[in-house]
C-alpha cells in the first residue's frame, strides 16, 4: 500500500481511495432506495412503513459486522504499515472467519425467533403482513449482506476501491432488474423486494470471495488459530462503530414508537422517506470515511504525524462540502424527492415535505462528527471514538426524541437529529484539537499514546 500513497499530492491519493468508496457506498444504498421506490409505487405508505419497522434488525446486524470488520481492518492495516505482512494476513483471515461465525449465529436466531422479533417491533395488525413477508425472506439473506460488507472493506483497504465499485455496479444493476421483475411484473410485493436485495448481494459477495482466493490480492487467506489478544483488540477498536450502528437500531425503534403514536402510519412512512435521503448522504460520508480510514491507519502505523492530519483535513473539507450540497438539494427539491416514493398519498407528502426541511439541517455537520469518530478509530483510540458515536447516535438523540416533542409537538421529532449533531460537533472538535496537540508533543507514539 505504501507505493499507493503519494505524499506530495495527498489530495490525489485521497480521491483515488475515496471516490470509488463513495460511489460503491452510494450504489450499496441505492439497493435500499430502489427497493423503497418500487415498494412506494406498488404498495404505498404501508409498505414503506413496514420496511422502516425492520430497520432495527438490520442495523443490529450492521453493528456486529462493522465492529468486527473495522476492528479487524484497523489491526491489519497497522500490520501492513509496520511491514508485518504475515500478521496482516492472519488478522484478515481471522476477521473473515469471526464475522462469518457471528452472523451465522445471529441469522439462525432471527429465523427461529422470527415471530417474536416481529412482535417486538410493534408492527400492529395494519402492518403485520407486510413486515412478516419482508423479514421472513430477508432473514435468510442477512448473512450474505453482512459478509459482503466485510469483504468489500478489505478490498478497499488494500488499495483496490475500484474493484469493489465494479462489484457494487453489478449488484445494483441486478437489483433494479429483479425489483422490477418481482415487484412490478410478478406482484410478489414485500417478498419480491427482499428476494431482489438478497440475490443481488449474494452475487457481489461471491465475486469478492473469489477475488481473495485468486492469488492477486494483497491480503491472503491463511491458516489461523484463535488469538484472544487479536479478538479483544478487534472488539475494542470496532466498539465505536458498533455503538454507532446499534444506536441507529435503538433510535429507529424509538422514533417509530413516538411517530406512530403521535402521527400514525403515514408519519412512519414519511420518516422512512427522510431515512432514504439521509441514507444517501450517510453513505457518501461513509465512503469518504472508508477512504480516510486506511490512509490514517497506515500513516499512524508508519509514525507519520504530518500525513495523519493532512489526510484528516482533506476528509473534513470533503464531508462539509457534501453536507452543504445535501442540505441545498433536500431543502430546495423536497416535493420532487417525496414524489419519487409517493405520488398519490397527499397526507404522506405533506408530512414528509415538512419533516425533510427540518431534518436536512443536520446534513451540515453530521459528516464532521462521523469523520471525527473514524479518525480516533484509525488511531486505535476506541474510547474517544465510541464516546462521539454514543453522543450523536444513542445518548443525546434518545433523550431529545422524548423531550423536544413535549415542548415543540411534531416539530420536535424532526428537530431532534439536527440539535443532536450540533451538540456533538462541539465535543468532537474539542477532542480533535486535544489529540493533535498530544501527538505532536510525543517523542514516541502508538496506540497507547492515542488513547492517553
């Protein structure tokens, strides 16, 4: 990977990593968004609301997967940066095996206890058939979705983001074709949306696994034994990402609970549309994070202070620009966006139009908070990274969702996320300034220095 880092033109290196990552993440999110478009056109607000009720399950599995994947990738990149290739291969293989085992267990539990899970999601009689059809099929595909995420992380991490982009394009093209076939032509409804997503992701996952088995990758499969120290380091380094993802699961559950009681099914459907818009911006930011993360991790392993903060500065400027563009587009074209998902339900359109305009304020600053969390993960400082993630996606937001509506009514629901991001921004900025001062005053530094 060292040959791929152009120290005289870090912007070029950043773009080489981040642009394919951004496009790949956008394409990944498009699988979900395209499903939503077809569901909205064919099944209306009930179908959209049903998808959103299953989000807590998805993000619970995301949390486990990304915790192990990011934690393992961080260790593997530190090994590459330090010139220890055999150790990097062991950590790569260990991460793949660990994520496969954990997700297999989670999938079996979900399949066996499907009815209990659906009951916990508070679907209600009106949405129960939609949720049962969708989750009943998706339960068998979640493991492939999660393993595909893990494999693509390492493909991008080793300097091949263009390849992961190609795999994503193939999967997305197939998903669009299958969505049209299963939902619009064969009228499979929610089952069709789940089948289209699952089949398309399996294709991308198989392509990724064959790539690593083909002998041309930087990371190689190798024989491993269970390493308790690596296991603890993986969990520790990926803990902030787990908190971030599991927090989305909890937050979505609580938002659904509050919205369905105060606004009703159309309110949940409107929140689903807001979620699709947020997902697109979130995935762009995540793509930038995945471009920044291996570069900072490698520079940290190589003890190159200057590169760390030059890369961080580029990443922050990029996410702030993305946030500004997302706000302008969301605020200025709200009605057009809503019509993509619903064109007959006037009540749904009214609620969504109002919600998007308020929620979009968060786009200005949420990227900074996400990159700040990724920066500390890259340094091995999981405590600070987890604190930032917990503030923005678990602690503050879940306090404000119950407090703000009491004083501001429905407006308080949509204002919860922007206010949460604003408070977290202040904390994140202070931590980054403190970290920079600490690293530049240390004669020798490593993970322990970053966490001090």
